[in-house]
C-alpha cells in the first residue's frame, strides 16, 4: 500500500491511498484503502490521513476517522491522535498498522506498530526527508 | 503555518535492520524520494493538494518496488487486484475504486470519480468501464506482475501444496 497527504498554498488538505492488497488474498477482497474513514480521510478543518497495514483491522477500527475525531473532539495533537489510533482496540484488532497524517499547519505525523515504515516528508523550502526504520 | 507540505508512505511491515539487502533498501529510498519530488513540484507551482497527492501516488504505482499498481502483491489466484481512494479536505468530495484489475493508475481513476461521478466508490467492471469512458489507460495483467512477485507467489503455492502432500498430513 502507498499513500500521500498534502497541504497546498490555499490551505487545502487532501489524502490519497492506493494498494495491491494482501498477498494471497481472496479474489474480490477489498481492504481499508477505499473505505472512507477507514484507510483514507481528509477534512480541511482538522487533518488528512492515509493508512496501511492489515486492512481488516483498520476498517473495523475506522482508524483514519479516529485520528480526525480525537483531534476535533478530544483536543489531541496530530502526533498524539495518530499514535493513539495505532494502539486503538489492539486487543481485538490484531495486525500491522501504519498511519500517515497531516494537520492544517502542514505538520506530518507517522504512527506504526511494525518498526519499519517506508515514508517521506517535505515542507516548503525545506530539505526532503526519507526514512525506513529510523 | 507552512506554505505547503507533502508526506508519503509506501507501507509498514515487520522488518528489522539487516533483514533487507542494501540494493533493495536503496531502491526503496530512491522510490520514496522520486514520489516526494513529484508531489512537492506540484505544490511548488501553486498546484492543489489533490493534484499533489495524485502525482506522488502515481509515481509509486509506477514503481515496481511498491505494493500498488505495477509490482502489486498477488491474490490467491496469482492475479493483481487494486483498491484506491482520494479525498478533498475542502469539498469533502471522494473518489474510490475497489477490485479493479487492468487500470494502470487506480488513484487517477479514483480522482476522475471524485470529479465526475455522482457516487463515491465504484468496484470491479463498473469501475473499469468508467475508466474506459474517461479514456484512462488500461494495461494487460503482464504489466502489473513482476518476476519477484510471481516467484513469491509460486513459492507460496508450493509451500501450501507441500503442506498438503506431507506424509501424515492426510490423516484426519
């Protein structure tokens, strides 16, 4: 799965996610990616979110929308909401998870429970940042 | 307030340093840098966040290193099936596709659905017909399946067959 979140010069946020799904998945299986609020979500007032990992857990946890809701209704910061969403229902919803999010100031947060997430970030007039484990 | 910014991911998996060969690690880093640049350049020219995230994801869909578009994981049947979604934080409009097989850039089809379709999510042949109606490029299965993914899939099948054929495994 791959994804991107962005803030443009007009202050608009957007999120995009695209995936080849799980190796050996059943024919016809659809994961979290196209489920709005599950693997992909964006709202100019709060944040944009793109998820990756075990789709069934992300869908059942509605994780992309949870990041938004924890910021909007529970006053969490982007990083805190993203990290909490990674841990949400961990007893019931097993599996790898990665969440990428961006807030209205162009700050990004990465949450993941796998120790490895392919990711990158670049803000206006700054150097690009690419990371795997670090 | 940042003037503009973009962030990308290409999947999270359980992998420890040292479990990845140097060449593959380099290819991952290069693929991420390429995608970041595609999206950042759109923003730098005053482009929309929507166009920027599409450009970044397009780059990763073209890159066989990543599990999207070309180089995607294979299903039980040894085929590729794609899902994608894009959402505009300003209008809350959405475009999403599920279970498409021949669309070269699933995220671009999702964006056309966001822009032109009264529905949010189209799946299967309906989504593919919408791609045809909007002149989006479709590709045969051989475009999407890379040798290493084919190899990994075959190994998996043999492993499964091995389990079945193992002596004693037939006992009820």
